[in-house]
C-alpha cells in the first residue's frame, strides 16, 4: 500500500482519472465510485477490508500496467482476453494482479538426425523429432 492519503474529494478525482483511463466498459462516476467504496468495506471471497482512500492511488498505475501488458501481448500475436467491465475489475480487486515481466522461453526442438534447432514444422516418431521428411527417411534408412 502507499502512504499517500487523499481527502474524499481528492480520492474521487483520482478515481475518476483511473475510471476514464480504463480500457473496458464502465458506468458513471457516482455508480462506479459507490461500488468501489462498498467493495473496499465489504470485500468478496474473504479478502481483508481496505481503506478506499489509501487504495485509490493504486488504481491508475495498475490500469496503465494492464494496458501496457495487453499491448505487449497484441504485438506478439498472443491471446489477449476481452477487457473486463470496470465493475468486475473493481469487484475482483484486479489492481492487485501482478503482470508478467516476460514470457517463458519457448521450447526449441532439435532434429535427431541433422541437429537443426528452432524449426517450425516437424515430424515426431517414437518421441524423436525430425525437421523434415528427408531427415525422417534418413533415420529409417531409406
């Protein structure tokens, strides 16, 4: 949590800035802010209660991180889930989600005949990988 403490008006203004920057479907400020305050005081799934005034500064950086993560996934042609509604994002406390820094390294396949690495299409026979039909036939002795 951050040590920054807002007044109610400052908290509402910061919340509005985060709400406007959110990329999914959203409702009006009063409705969304009331929902946010309610879910800070009455959390779902056994989460601890939160002081909504202390929590507001966490929203905008989390939204920006998630937007950046979605852009990164799109640029790499990875699956990008549809955006959540702002209400769902608030109710599920999605500002607490951690974003991956990078994707795990992809498994490099190695041909068991010629030793070629990183080929896209391949043949698998008895758990041996071949980069081409020719390598497969060579292994079979043809």
